[in-house]
C-alpha cells in the first residue's frame, strides 16, 4: 500500500489526528451518551454495554488507511490500525488485500515502501524455489539435504507423500460454492493444493492438518496471489501451530470450559455432565475462526477482528475497565479497601469469548441437548445462521463482565479477611475485659 505523509487535522473523515486522541471522535461520544439506555448488571455494579461502531458504521476505509503511514511508507500507527479494524468491524473489501499483508505479518509495519518492494521480490523467489524443490524431489529421491541459505532443507518424502494424500482428499471439499472456485476458477483449487503441499514440505513439525485447506482458501480468495497467500498463511500458522496438535486442541477446549464456568455455571455443568463430551464440539469453531457459522462475508470480517488482537485481557482496554471497577468499589468502601489489580487469565483470548457468546446466546437450545449426538446436530444447524454483530456485542459484554468480576471477587475476598480479623480482635478484647 503506497502511503503519503501524516494526516493533518480535518483531513480525515473520522477526525484522525494522533493515537493519543483516538477517543475524541464525535461519533464515539454520541455512542457513549446513548449507551446509558442499555446497561446490564453484573454482580453489584452496572457493566456498560461496550461502545462499538459496527453494522451501519464504516469499515477501515480506503480514505483512512493511507493516513496511518509516514512519508517513507512505514505503518507508524499500528495500534490504531488494529483498533480501527476491531471497532469498525473489519476492513473495506477494496483495500483488504493491502491491509492483510500488514495484519498477518507478510510486511513488517516498520518497513518502508522501498523495503517492501525488495521483500516482495525475495518472498516470490523463495516460494518458487521451495515449490520447485518438492516437485522435483518427489519422483526420484527419498531425502534431500542442501544448505539453508536459500531455504533448502531435508524433506522426508514418506511423510510428505502422506501429507499429499490427505491434501488431495481435503482440497476438493473446500468451499466449492464460492465464486472464486466456480467455472474457470476451479484452477484455483490446484493453486490451493500447491500452497498446502509447499507448507507441509518445509514445516515438517506441523506438516498438513485437516482444516488448513479452509484457512488457506480464505487467504487465497482475499489476496488472489499464490505467493502472498502462502506467506500470509505461513505466518498465521506459525502463531497457531500448537492448536493443530492434540495437546493444543485439548488445552484450548479446557480453557473454553473454564471460561464458561466463570460466565455461566449452569450451562457449564450441563455441557460437562456424563455423555456430553464437554465442549469438544467447539473445536472446529476455534480452529477455523468460526468460518462456517457465519455468512461468508461476515466470517471474513470476524477473522479480521480476531486477528487485530485489539481486545485482549492484557490490553489497555481491559486494564482500564478493571481500574475503573476497582475505583468504584474503593469509593463504596469509603477508602478502607484498595487492593492491587487482580491477575486475570490472559490465556482467555477474545476468540474464546466469541465462542462463549455463541454458547450463551443459544443457551436454551443447549440445555435441551441430552447427549453428544444432539450437540453435533445443534452445531450443524448453526452453519451460516449466526448474526455477527449480535455475537460480537455479547462477546464484548462477557469480556468486560469477566474483567469486572475479577475485581469484585478480589474485594469480596479482602472484605471477608477483614471481617475475620475484626472478629478475632473482638474475641481477644472480650477475653481480656
């Protein structure tokens, strides 16, 4: 994305100036003023419905995106860049191809326009060499070792053959209904196959796992470039590679179960009773980024929102919410109790709150499920049927409720300890009086 200099006041449609003034948008103030009409309760305190500009509001637009760069082409407002993607509910499709190259790490945000041209050429050459290598190797040799300077390495032909066997089963099952694979676009399935095999050949620790075809398909459709899709999906897979392994699958499901227990103990108890197999049915949602549970364009928007990593428990937004809750209880306690901000489980990523939001929204239906078969039927019934904006609102509400609850629990614990100390002192005084 070619970018000009920093924006001057008044040039942006959203009043972009600097990151320290991100909250000064008049639209945000209007939304905040209206938020008082829809507040919900959690424990002893109202949890404000988060101010989110989605649905009718603009996405990260072609007019806004260039204003995030400096004159040399560096994306100097990365945190605001991610915030816009989250708050605006995704990216304008006209610039999605350029945005994703930064969002998924193909281009470092600190790179200049000139550096990116060189990097693009390097990545093109490297990919073509890797692809050529496994294509040449397969008919003739079982193993191959060359130096690492030009990205060559050992390839276990037996393992690669097995990966190709699974790839060839999965690729035809990829979302064929998409326009991208219709008519002449069927050749894109062969491109998808080459990307998956190249990744498997040069990432033997991960190789190919079922579901990767759907994820790479998303990159290929948006970027419409074999090389760019390979690199963006590779950087993405490197971040979530543990989730493709059995232990990673189990860990994520356990985290979701723990979070649901925090948010709704009744639903948690029901889903984890004998014969229900816990929340294993949620694994596909989490692994594929809810790709099949929403209408296709909404699924892409959600993928962008989750990949922005703007709202996490270690973010400024979470810390601010917890600090505000602490000050509220401090005032109610007349300044007698002021604990440190309690620790939160930062492994509860926002995607887990999205998953919890779906479960909470469909709570009544889930409580009627009596076994694993009915749970599978339930999940199949959700494909393409969920409302993204409603799920996002509920997920953010659950996120901030969790932040508030962590503070509330801390105050309750301190109050209990103080009552015990006061009771003990009273008994001592009574003993010696």
